[in-house]
C-alpha cells in the first residue's frame, strides 16, 4: 500500500472499516477537543467529513463552496496567513469529490501552506482517487491520507486506510481525543510482525494483495492513471456532444474517476436513472446532497475498459432519448472517435 500511496517515508495503517472509519481515525489520532481546523465545502463528502469533525468537538473553519470547484489554494494561503497565532491544527481536503467529479489540486494546496509558513497538518481524503488518479503522498507533503477499499482498489467495502507521515505520528503522541479501536499506537508494534491488534478483515487482505499486484505490478500505476484520464476525457467528449453541462466548472479540476452531469432543469435525475436501470440494467450514480435531483454521475474507475465505457454511454444516450431530455445525438460517435484515435 505504500507504493499505492506513493510514500516511502510514511506508514500505512489498515482498519477493518469503511472509508468513514478511516476519516474518524485521522481525526482522533491527531487532534484534541477544541482544536481548530480548516475544511472546504467541495461537495457532499467534504460536508460529511466536516460533520464528523464537529461531532468530536473540533472547531471547523468551513470555507463555503459552489460544489463545482475544488479546494481553492489561494484561500488556503489567505486563511493560514490570517491565523497569526497558529491555532489551525490541520488543513483537511477531499482530493476527489465523488459527488461532483472535481479533483482538488493538492500539490498547490501544499505550496500555499508552505508559502504561508504554517505548521498545520495536511490531511487528504483519497478514497475515490487512490489507485485511479495520481496521488503523491511524500512529494505533496501530506500528513494523513484516508483511503477505502471499494473504489479504485476494486475490492468490496471493508478496508479503511491511513497513510501517515512522521509529523502526524508525532502529533498523535500528544493528541487528546479518546481512541481505542482507531489508535495508530496500538497498531505500530503488531504491524511490525505483520499482525494487527484485533482480527483484521483477512479475506479482504487477500483481495488487496491481488488488487495491488494488478495496479502496481501488472498494469503499472502510471498506465492506470492514464487509462482513467482517457476514459474521463472520452466521457466528457460524449457530454459535450450531447450539449449537456458538466458539474465540474474548471478544466484543471476534471476528475479521472467519475463524471457528474447536470440534467436540464425540469428533468429529475432520480427518475432518469430509473429509466436507465429498468431498460438497460445500468446503474448510474445518484445526485448527492445539494445535487440531488439535478445531476447524475458516471463512474469510470477501477476494473474498466473501452467497451465497458462505450456500453455505458450507449445506455445513457438511448435513455436521454427515451426520457425526452433535449439533447444532441452523437455522443457515442464522439466517444468511439476519441477512443479509436487515442489508443492507450
Ligand atoms: C465513498 C467516499 C467516502 C465514504 O466512504 P464509505 O466507505 O462509504 O464510508 C468518503 N469520501 C469520499 C471522497 C468517497 O468517495
């Protein structure tokens, strides 16, 4: 997993949990009640992580957002410069917002923190980017990265990950939030011998071994990232041809793992997805949080290839017609053109 997180300095802890558990582990191992953190309303998952922090008595400076952009690096710098007494203990970002299809520029967030000369920890949710969008733990100076098994790692749900820097491990020695199940300290010694302080999700660990070998050894991470970018770009070619609007408003922040698409106003996303499901047995992603009713999502991550993408987009195009959405035909043609000309 160190290779997947692209870390050699850091340590990776594996919990038998969903991603939310790994979110919680990041907080309870590093923070104390009443600590201040900086978080961003990038979408549904940024909002949920904020709620989790509030539940632990953390004071969250929650920067509002329009759910169409990622974490603004310039806002990170401004907020940290304003914090003359260095009260902010962590900057917490979702790398890939699964609700919006927007990928935040974590390297630039790091640069902003460095320019502000601020000692806060950098924590990043990589649940829907890990193993599908380039994520560089050491190079970007991330202190805690949060991962889960059921997105780009192609496994069933049930493993939660924390990739942890030395600085974060040090912070965990003085952090005062109570913890037991999630404690990194309890993990360190048994992990050295390949053991865990309690029963791990053994069967998933065997699956993880296979996932890592597929991603890192057989295909290679760079090729995996390129394949995802290519499928994302092909999907956007279809969306453009249809004349529909992407949720992601900044081309620098397009997601490689999923694409969120607005339906024209007056067309309900949930009813549309029902048509697609009933007619083609194709399950699209729902509109989450503030995007409920307005946008649907196409996932193109994990074990996925050109034909699967073409099939998916055929199902969407036929359903747009069936649902009488005003759109232009030719999305699937644009995709075939793109995929035919841009061989991986
Ligand atoms: C799926 C997801 C989560 C939540 O993970 P669970 O495994 O459902 O707890 C958190 N953040 C992001 C970005 C996600 O995609």
